[in-house]
């Protein structure tokens, strides 16, 4: 017998059934049995159901009843059949015929329920991300309660920009596509019925979620589980709905409040609810007089309803204030005991500048998906001030001074001040850029333990004058004294700190997640052909040697273009001088991020990396991940990164650099072989999921230790 039952209620759904059964045929996960209850359809739904059932690759039970008992009555009949089986199903998926889940919908929901369930917070239901068909609109990302006693679908009618990207606890889930634990449904059932038949066709799922919450069952929202929902009944379409549906909608609003309202929610809801009730009464009297019958129905059944209210309240297992907290609150962290993580010192996300931003873009959402509360501090000239979240990560956008020496320190100072005043629940912080070490003591009064990512040996960068080199020299020593953990991303940098300061560091590599886009339009925009151009990607700063690459390319034979991707603030004179001496084959598209950058990486013949200062260089790792033949300056960090998959040159020897270009140009087969070797090395050594695992272990260490100074590597 299957461990999962899918329960569906139909009413004139014949047009939806082909896509419905098509979606079910692709579902992955446990074996299931489909139980469909039809509420006296008149459009041939029953005949179509039996036809599809005969061709389905899974058991189908069709129960045709001769009256429309509504969604509540129909689902109760389906659940009765499901729980009559032996053994009873572990899971029950409530699924509308107009809701079509992705193939991994069940797997994602079950995995989330098992991962986040605990004895203190048992998971009774999990719902996914529902979107509208043929549009980029969200249908529902869980259910929320407003202060006016409305239940609403989170995100409904919003454009889908990837928001609601984190697994969270929510008040409830829509009956259109929510997975329930069988034991939870049986626990909240009253007189053998899971749903209340009186609710018929509206708000029945919200009333069920109230009982789940009152019995201590948690409801989760899992964004990775996606389904399409062709919803018909929307609040804005009320005037077009049938009088019967509007009657049930009004009646059920009062039933919901009568059963579950109490003194605990009055401070949050009284004013907003009073205003809304006045509006509803006026609307019914003036525009929808057919719904007046709802008040008469409630009066006639008052004695029976009073008895059910007493029964519901007698079964509560959690204090009323636990349910009341959901009014006006869209979600809660999936693990309330897990502390907040702060990320400071970068320009912020979404990333469109350099390695630190790319790292945080990859790391922060992964941690958020795992239940961590993550806050990233962003610079106002880099991230839109109106942006409050990105892929489930909270953003705090603060101003700074847009000067070479003031940009980073001013912003980090303001970020630390904001953190100590407003970052409630923060226990750990990742601060990037060694120059920010001096600000770490500001976080100590709030007991926020810190990890400082030092990157490379910044004092050696040619772009800094003597003031900058002095700051980084002092910061390098402070990086060994002030943070709880010093983080490096390359063994050569870790060795530098051990040898010079006798300071062990936690070495966590950079990562790459290849998403090839061969044939991207950017190739046509730049006049490029696949596998017939060289690619350089880095900030245009002296220690990255873009000028030497451009100069050497004048001596390379052939007609292959060299694409120089990059830019740098405060280096306009240096960049202008480099461009003046450039060969006509050299293209300067500026800074390229996102799909354009991926398109260039996907089709390059080879990439050139001329950096000579720093640890692991993100552009080199990304080029390897995309299977490029990499031409790299023969420098210890680059050797450590590319290993035997690189072609090395001496950036100070122009002939050596020219020879590397000529090798890739003349021996395409060998270049492709090296590219494949580089991709394999990147997959094994530079994996963002593994990086996230290591940072997660680091944050647990920082959050749990009572001592300010900690230094146990996570691996």
C-alpha cells in the first residue's frame, strides 16, 4: 500500500484533467494513490476521470457523489477513504485539479518536513511556491493572517522576482497544493472529520490551519517546491462570483472568528477588524444583499456552533498567544533558536562588482535556505536603497563616502554601529577585507563573535599609496589579534600568517557553480565567434596586469580577438593609458556580470589571468568551472588553484605571455583537454555547496562558544 495519498475534489474540472494527470505522471518520490471526489459535475468530469484513471500508471479511485458538498465535504470524503486503507498513509497531499506540481514537488516538501521537524516543533504541513500559468505572477507562498482577520496568500499577484526564497514557518498553506502529515490531520480531526463541512467552499483551509497551530503543529513554506495553480476565485473578482460562493465567504468569515478569536489577539486585531467589519456590513447592505442570508444562517445554527466552538477550544494544546502572534506577521524563522548572521565589509548583493560580492551572493542565500537568518550590509551607491531583501537574505543599505580611501572604512563603521543598535539576535558576523579589522571591537559589547576574511596580502597591491599600505600593514597584524577566527581562502595566504605571525587560520576556498550559456547574444554584440577569442576578467588595477596583457597581445599572431572585461574605480588615468596603446583586436566591453559574463565564459577559447597579489582569484576559479583552458601568471596562489590544469607564464616576461597565447591559439585540441581537466578540478575542489557547509560549521562554532577568541578550523 502506498505511503502517500493525493486527495482531490473536482467540480466541472474536465478542462483541467489532461494537464493534471500529465503532472502526476512525472511526480517523483514515494508511491501514491490518487483519490478523487467529484461534486456532481455536469461537464463530463467523471467520465474524463475514469478514462484517465484507466491509462494512469498509479492507482486511482474515483468517488462520484450526487450533490455538491463543497471542497470541505469532498475532501473529507477523500480523506475518509485514504485513512480507511491499511496501512494508513504517512502523507496526504491536498491537490486541486487546477494545480499542477513540478516533478520534484513531493520530494522537496517531504525532505523539508523531515529536515526541520523536531520534538519541540513537529511539522504538520508543508506548502510550496505556487505560480500562475503563463505569467510571472506568484499565486501563493504560504498563508498569512492580517490584523483585520483576513487570511491571505503570501505574495499573491506579485511579480515573481525570486522573493520568498527561504524555507520559513508560516501560518498555513492553501488547500490547492499542501502536503499534510497524516498523523497531524488525524490529531486535529473532530468527530472523524478533518475539515468542517459548514465551511463548504471558502476559508476551510484557513480554519484547518488554525486547529493545526492550536494543537502545536508547525506549517512550513518550502520555496524549492514549485507548482502552477490556475486559480479562479480571487478576492478582486468577488463581483463576478456566484451568490452562493459569496454567501459562504461571508458566513465563513464569521465562523472563523467565532471559533478561534479570543482575548489574546485583541491588541493586534481589534482596531483593524472593527474598521473592516463596518466596511463589510456597508458593502453587503448596499452592493451584495444576496449575502444577507449568511447572518440568518449563523443565527439559526447558533446552538450547534456554540457547542463546536467549545469543543475546538477545549482541544487547544498551546497558549492562545502562540496563535495570536501570527496576526500581521508573514513568517517566522524555521529554527527560532538559530542566531542571526551578519555579513559586513563588502559592497553588498546582488553582486555586480568583484570576488567578495560574488562570494556573498553565493553563500548568503544558501545559508538562508538552510534556516539561518542572514543580514548583508550594502553600500547605497551600489545597491538600490529600496531593496530590503534578496533571495531570502535581509539587506541593510547604508551610505558611505565614495572616495578611494573612505568607501570601505566609513561603510563598515556605519554597519557596525547599525548592528549593535538594531541587529537583534545576531551572534556571529563574517567581516570581509582585512582593513576592517580595526572595527571588530565595536561588535564585542553585543557579544557578536567575528570571522575576518583577509583575502590576499593587500599591502602589496600597487594601487595603494603609502597611507593605504600602512593601513593594511597594521590591519594584517590586527587580523591576528581581534577576530575570533581569521579566514583565508588559499594555503599560500594561510602559510603567510603562520610564518609571519604564528597565527593559524581557517582556510575555506572559493567556489563556482557553472551555468553555461553557449551562443549568448553578447557574442554577436561584440562580434565574437565561439571558441575563437581570448578572455581576460579582472579589475583594471596594476597588480592584475591588464596593461601587460594588452601590450603583449600586439605580438600574438592571427586574428582572434582579446576581450578585456573589467573596470576599476579611481583608476581612470591608468585605464585610459592602457586603451590608447591597445591592438585593434582588443575589445573593451567594460564590466560584464550575470548572463553576459556566463555567455563569455561559456564560449572562450582560453582565459588569461595575470594577477600577482592575492589568494584564490574568483575569475580563475570561474573560468576553470566553465571548462576553459586557463593561462595563468606563474604565482603560488594561481598554481595552488589551477594545479596541473593551467598553462603558466611569467607576467614580467612578455615573451612568456606571448608564448602562452600562441600555445592556446595553435593547439586547440590540447587547449580543450586542459579545459576539461580544469572543469574536473573545479568541481572537486571549488564547490559552493561544500563552501557553504564549511561556513555553516564556522558560524555554529562562533555562535555557540562563550569565549570571544576561537580558532578551531571547521575541517
